[in-house]
């Protein structure tokens, strides 16, 4: 039997290249071996903002990115979180069994509060890990693609599943993480690429826009002068070469020339900008061919398929805890 894999994307903006190489490309590789559920997590996106006006447009842009990247709607169920009401039902149930202390000491929540300078934490923001657990467990998810920064959230999900199973009997598997080859693509400021940090590069940007951003990228901190030898293993720009440069001999050339100072950081960044733009030319050609009607059809079918499973699973869960009026053998 296929194992179940669940992941989600917040519709707070277009997908950047960190999303594509860190998660989407991994999903394309995994979808033939897993039953994949890919949600547009609009409720999650509401937890740290009050302006939701762009969510629907962003949803269509994100799903377009999925489809042109190779996500096959015949193999993967793509849907909008808020249109599958059983997510919210399970979130309510799990919130009753999750101790507040687990949420208050979640390091990922503390980091987001600090980095985004959030003054007033909402109930939904603090309970974000419970909703994430509901998203995964409503499908009895066994695998979850995550970045390293999301591992604490997944540990909370594992804890919530284990606690529920201990109280009501085995119901949920304890999901395991799937890390991609490139889980933390650095942004132009050296931190993890993120829409929240405004340090991202979009695959749809023009040659000039990509070059402008790449030129600002941090490089080897041990190489303050052009004549100094470089340390490519410590340079975010060289990391990009390993991800986007498909010519292994050229990667070795860049590495060698960096080490002997025959290639300067500015020259290298100009070359990388050209590689990045050319890397996404076929991607953007496919993107122009993907219609809004087709995306709508994919989402409608995805919601229908997701609800077939979640309606069955939520009845089992309610039966386990004793609040279902339907006779249950669970």
C-alpha cells in the first residue's frame, strides 16, 4: 500500500526559487511512490496577518507553479484547506488534548515572533502547530516534506498524534520528515529564503530583476578583497551553482577559480544571474500555457477527492472519542 505524504503552502505570495527547489521538485520526484496531498494553506496564512485580499490570486499562481513544475493531478491531490471543513473539525478536537505548555515553548513560534516583530500574538498564531497537525493527521499522513526550520512543528504533530493515540486508542501514525537535497536555499541576505524576510528571487522575474538581486547577495565573508583567495564551501553564491548549474565541469571550474582568486565575486554573481535566468526559461514558457480554467478544474477535483477521505476519517475519529451518533465499529 502507498504511504501517505502531506504538505502545504501558504498563499501569501508567489512561490520563490527556494520553494521550487526545496519542496516542489522533491514532490515531483516523490509523487509516483506516495499518495500525495498538497494543500493551499489559507487558514495558516491568516495566523500572522489581517489582510487576506491577495490569497485567491496567489492560490492560482501557486497551483500554476505546481503544474508546470511537474505535479500531476492524477497522482497528487491539490486542494484549498478552507474548502475541506474536516481540517477545522479535527483542529478543534486536537486543541482539546494539546497542553498549552507545548505551544508556548515551540521554538519556531518564538523565532517568527522575533523575526517578524509581532506585538500581539493571536490565538490562531499560537495554535498554528495544532492546525498543522490536523492538516497532516486528517489524512493519516506518514511523511511530511519539511525544511529544517519546520522540524520542531513536526515534532509537535508527532506528540499530538502520540497523545491522542494514548488517550483514545491507536488512530494516527506519527509522521516522519522528508528533507530535500536543498532544504534551506539562502536568500540574498544570507538568511533562509523567505517571503517574510523579503530576500527571495522569483522564477518569473526578468533578467534585469534577477541580476539586480543576485548582485546584492552575500558572498565569502573571508574574502574582503578581489585579490584574496576564496572559500567556495562558505559562499552562498557557490551553493547556488551546486543547485542550478547542471554542468559539473563548470561547477569545478568556478570552484577552482574562486580558490585561486582568478574569479572575482562580482564576476561570479553576474555569471550566476545569467544561469538562473536561463534555468527558468522553459519553466516560464510552460507557465504561459497554463490556463485559469484548468487550474480551477484541478482544485475542484482536488477538494472533492480530499473530502471523500476526510469525511470518512473524521467519522472514525469522532467514533473513537465517543461523540458520533453514527454506530461505529472503530
